[in-house]
């Protein structure tokens, strides 16, 4: 599940680097990653702005103690180097309530965050951000990157089965989609109409991965995109986006419920 934290860490670094350096602000670390029930392995990434390179990058933080707890359950994370920490998920049957807490200890200071596990709605009961149209005896697939005014907030990864692999989704270029309960921030911004397009045969299938988001995490992503991708070419310098990490740290610790399903392309709704 490393692919889920790479994108947000990159956007968060973009949103904070210039304003933090130019305005003399100082942050101990940037925290990203969390819990995803689809995977046994869980990742947390810790970084800080690289003072030697001004506003051009971040460096990993090593030597921290990282722990996630849920009632009596605990996940102890090991340091893999370069700011990446790995833990192993406990048996989900032992989950107590829906609250998970992250505790980080580093340089004599503690940083904490909490998020809620929201059960994911089955794919077959959800509105999918994808549609098809006939193109020269094949299907043209369009996957919307952003959908607004939905009943639930989710993160999606929808790809043709013939193109899908775990290696593909481990990179920054992964074609993620997001659905929000909130409305579009600017109906005139043509960036919001972005889609991922594929051509597939009549007999192909799509791999649909769906991840639930807590209301607070969804709001964080919404605000983060407002300060990065959704800004036009003439927009101001991105501002810092408030996360849920305490004690002078940026970022967000999330908890997501995940499912994956293969769906025949013929079952996808037709374009209007």
C-alpha cells in the first residue's frame, strides 16, 4: 500500500515547502501514511524539509519510534530507512471500535494523531466514477479523477485488468480517483473535469479498488487539492494544509477500509 502515501506526501511537500521557508515557519516533520485494511503490511512515512536545499525537497527521518493502537491492539513499526516505517496489521476481527491512534516519538518529543475506520460500501452498491462508449468495435473507458456531491467519500484505483499489477500502483503516476461528499470548489475550473482514458476490448474487465475515507481525511485531501492541483497557473503560492498530527508536524494519519473487485466492462454504464 505504499502507493497510497506517495501521492499525498508529494502534494503535501509541494503545498508547504515554499511558504514554510519564505515565511520563516518551522515544522518538525511531515507525516503521511496510515492503516489500510486491504493489506497486511502498513506503512508510515516521516520526512522533513531539507534545509540544505532550501525549498526544493525533503529528507527522510530515521530513528523514530512509531506505534499505532486500537484499544488493546498495537502495531509496532520498524525503521526501513529513508523515513519509511513498516508495521504488520493485527487480525481485523480483534478491532475494538473504529478509532486508531498514531504515536510517534522522535528527538525527545511525541506526536499523536487519530482517525476513524469507516466501513467501505461494497463496489456493487456504489456509484463508480467510470463510464464507457463504443469506439471502433472496442470500448473507450473514461475514469473521472474527481467526483463531488457523493454519498460517501472514497479513494479509487480503476484500471483495465490487462494493465493492472501491484507494481503499477506503487508509483507516483498511479491513476487515483477521489469522490467527495462536498461540492466542487470552483465550477469554472476545467481541471476538475480530468479523466483517465483507456481503450479495451469488448470482453475485457476492470479492476476496481475502493478505499473508504473518514470525513476528516476527505476534507484534508479536498483542501490539499485546492492548494495544489486545482490552482490555476496564475494562482498564489500554495498555503499549508492543516492535518491531524499534533505538536508542530504536518500531514495526515489516515485509516481506510479497502476492497477490490473485477468488473466486466460490459457492466459499466454507458456515456451519456
